C-alpha cells in the first residue's frame, strides 16, 4: 500500500545544523504540527540541533506536509528517524519494519485525545446530530483526524459517505478554521492542535465546541527506519538523547513547543490500540 506511492512523495528539506565530521547526516522527518512549513521548521529545528550535538553527527530536518507522506518516507528509507503520529507510525511499522523507540510527553503524559468539533450555533451536540451535515476528516495518515473517528463511526453503524451531505479530507488547522467560520458543520481534530491554535490566536475558543472525545491515545512516536534499527548502538544513543531532553528543557525551554516535556521510552507494543483500530476498519491488512 505505502510502497506503491513512494514515487509520489515530495519532501521539502529545511536544513540541518551540526559540525561536519565525515558522517552521513541523519535525515529527520517531522510531520506538519504547525500551520505552515516555515513555522514547523522554526519549531523543530532546535530539536534537530539538539540531537546533532548529542550524537556528534549532522541531523537534517525534513518537514513532510501529510502524515501519510511521512509514514511513506520513513518506510521507504528516505527518512532515517521521524517524529510522527501514531497511525503513521503503525503504517510504517506494518509495511516496512520501522521501530518506535520513544513517545513524546504532552503535559507530562504520553497520551492525547482525538476530538470532534463544531461551531456553537450548528445545533450539533453529539454524533447522532451529524446526519446530513458536512464533515471533514484529516488526511488518511492521521490518527485523530481519520482513523480513530472513522473507527468510532463504524462502531456506531455510520457510513460517512452516506451519512453526511459532504465529506472531505484536509489539514487539521484548516478543519478548525473552517468550523469556526461556519464553513463546515463539524470535523475531526486532536486536543493538542486545538489548544495550540487557541493559544496562538489563530482561532477563538468560543467559536469552536468539542462534542466528542476519544479514549486516551498513545502520543506521537519517535521512530527509526528498519535499516537504522539494525544499528543497536546508534539507536541506544538516540534514545538516550531523547530521554535526556527533559532535563535539557529546564535550561532551554525552546527545544520543544509549549506543553511538551520530553520523551519517555516506549516500543511498538505501546501502539497496539492504534494497530487494532487499523485492523478493525480494514485500513491495515492482517499479516499473513
């Protein structure tokens, strides 16, 4: 599934920082957590620089603007290490053996929530009220924007293509913006994105209302490609650097965005709930 689309992947290289020492740079892929690539670059370059210093090796930052694209990049070997959403990680693991080595902490916890939002004047107070309305998913590599809400709809016996008047897939930030403007009746998002957009003044809290929240989901994975996973010594160094980030944040809070407190060691087993949802929706093929 992923391999067939590798040739279509377009990756923007945003730069790297580390002293040249003759080693090939580690290609670090990051999803589009921020509203645009330029802001994403500014936000995650400090993390790339931190890893470069700790590993004494160049680290090249790459922003990929879809979660599906980042999963393909990690699975294809175009990216060596990546910070990506849970569903994207599960896809890369399932298709090409990418391995999670840590999970990011948000407000001290390795978990977050998928949500559904609507405009306060929409009259929507539950999933039952969505019939005949417009609804937006995130891209098909998104955990909270696609997989988890789709799984919930399926458990409720809802076929989105028949239940809604119009269905579209777009970026998380666009979903929040269009919902607050009343251009969409409802859409899927995640609590971290909504919080960040409110704090940055991109939307107003009173213009967006959460009417559904998922069970806790495993947070974003820091994963390594299957090829890099074979280098146990390097993987151990990367994990050690990530686990040391919490202490480094005390001296340099700008290493990560607000609310993020570092990483905790986790492996593939932590993402079982996402894998189960992928299998249940038929979006992940059972292993033979």
